[in-house]
């Protein structure tokens, strides 16, 4: 049977466009269906906007460490001007992606995509067909089902704020809340973080998280653990947040950062019998759904690995290779790094400290990196590294605390995935002085 396309992708984010580009480059006829802004959440409403807004705070945080070493002054972030810059810069990315699609002869079909049958997709009032279909519709912020939920905002709202509220409350102490609360506090807002559990960033190394929480507390952030938000109500002065445990807070803005949910509604999944649950679309080891020629990729799938832009891109590349017959093996994920944009940063990859403590097969190496010369000269004495080494003297896990963690974690991830040995490192020469050269020396000693 002849179809309009070889592959149709529903969604234009990282979960899809990497595969679309690869398939187009080898001559496949490809279409991408997108109901919103081209290029997805990360490009338009997430990672890029966050990184842009965070960068000035990172610069000022670095300057602040030199207040007794020759740099004086009171550099501040003007949020309104920064947001104006963000609003002028981020919208340029979607047209760039659209231009790339056009250059590669990828058809971009704007409209709401829904499965009609195993090979047909409706796009608003039109229908198109393909041999294969890939679902990459991502996730959206969850919304607490409480009284006053109409007063709650989400991450997309925060990343579009023209004026930072004088009083802001975050529900949840995960990555989004911790990163945004850091910015708000540095702008002088009264910041509260309410968390149902007994700690922040539950997936990260506890002593490193404690260090970040302590620093944020010293900068004026108020943490409220073991609290379940029950009501948000409007008052004459703003908003009042009340928890089941009796805590009451007066605030101007409430951000619900309690999680994200997959975009599975109105896709035609039920009509085709495609299995899904509250965590996402169910796929097999080849990322196929219960309808064999329909794949799913990215945050919308039910998976236990981190839902990150790099994992979505990895899955997209895998699907392209599978469709082309280049790789028919089950998907094998490498070690996946995570990074939290607090000050200092927290990063981790592979086997965690908690896992290593429960298994005698691992050796734990703690390195007070802040005592190394490179960090002392940058006045960053808070930096720490935890390395996890297996019985074969291979690096299998790492956690970092420090403002260089974002760059260092990628190097450690490479070492883990390539099973680099101490001998391998001994055969290499690296630029010195530098943050990574000190890290490499520390890893080499840990692997001996």
C-alpha cells in the first residue's frame, strides 16, 4: 500500500525531530505534526529559557566570592530587562528550526494531530498517512486538585513573568522549585518552599542537598517540610496558602511544581487499543507501542529513566536507527547525568551514594574538591565530589557539589560509559591548570 509519508511524527520537540532529520537525510519522506510552537517545550518554554535567565545569576554568584579579593560593587539583575531580552531571544529559535525542516524537505504540518488508524493521522480537518508513526507529545505541568487551584501557576508562567512578585511560594521542593526559588531569592523576594516530604531533591545526594538548602536558607528562603497544601485563597493583600498541618502563609504568587503528566489525551490511543497509564504510553524494548508500526519517544512514554531532553534525543536517534534497520537490538541507555541549577550546582550520574552504601561491591571515594588549588584560587571552597568505583576499578557513579559541576559531570559521564581505567588516563595529557585537569587526576587516583 502506498502512503503519503514514510514516517509521520506527532510533536516537534527533541523526542521527534532528531529522528526526522536523520530519516530525511537518507531519503525518507517525513512529516512533523505540531499544534503549538515548533520545537517543543525545552526550546520554547523550558531548558533554553531557564538557562538564559539563570546565566546572569551565575555570573553574579561568581563575582560575590571575590568580595574580599579585589572585586567590589553591587551588581544586580534587572529582572524586567532580563525578561525582555528572553522574550526577544527565545522566539527566534522556532523559526530557525522551521527553516532547518524546510531545507531538509521535512513537511511541517501545523494543527492538532490525532491517530485515526494504524497508518493515518488527522491534522485538524485533513488526513495524512504513513508507514510508521511516532508519538512524541511530551508532558505538561500537573495541577494540584485543591480548593483555590485557579490561583496556581506553573513553570511556563514563571518563565514568562514580567515582574518578580515580592512574595512567592513554591509548592514542591524538586528541581523546578529549587532553581526558580534560587533566582527569586537573589532578586530580594520573600520566598517560601512547601514540601510534602521531609527533604528537598529526594533523588539527589542528601548531604549535597543539605548544603544547598542551608545556603538558600541563609539567603532568605523559607523551607517548610512535611506539609501538604490544602487551600489557596484570595485575600485583600494577596493570597493565603494553608496546609493540612496548619501552616498559613501570606503570599502574592503560588507556583505549583508538584510534577508533570504525559500528554496522552485526545491522541486516539483508546480507539486503537494503544496501552498507556498515568505515567505515559507503554512501549517495549524497541519503543514500539502495542500497535507495532507506531512508536513513542521522550517524556510521553512510561519509563523509569530520567525524563530529560538528552534522553528524549537519544530515544529519537534510536527510533531512526531501528526504522532504517541499522540497529534492531533493544534500546540500551548509557549512564545519564542530571544537573540542578542551584548555587552551588548539584550533579550526579550512575550509581548513587545511597546505592553504593548498600552494596559491598562498590568503593566510595569522597574528595573535598574545594581544597584543591584551582578551586581555592576561585574562592570556591564548597566544592565536593563523590566517586563510586566497582570491583573492576571502573568508575560507575559520581555526584558533585559546586559551580563547575555542570561541566565536570559530562566528563565523568564519558568516563563511565567508556569504562575508562587509570591506565587510560595515564596515557593522556590534559590542559593545565583547569577544573577538569584536577578532576582527572583525582579520578585516576581513585581508580588505582
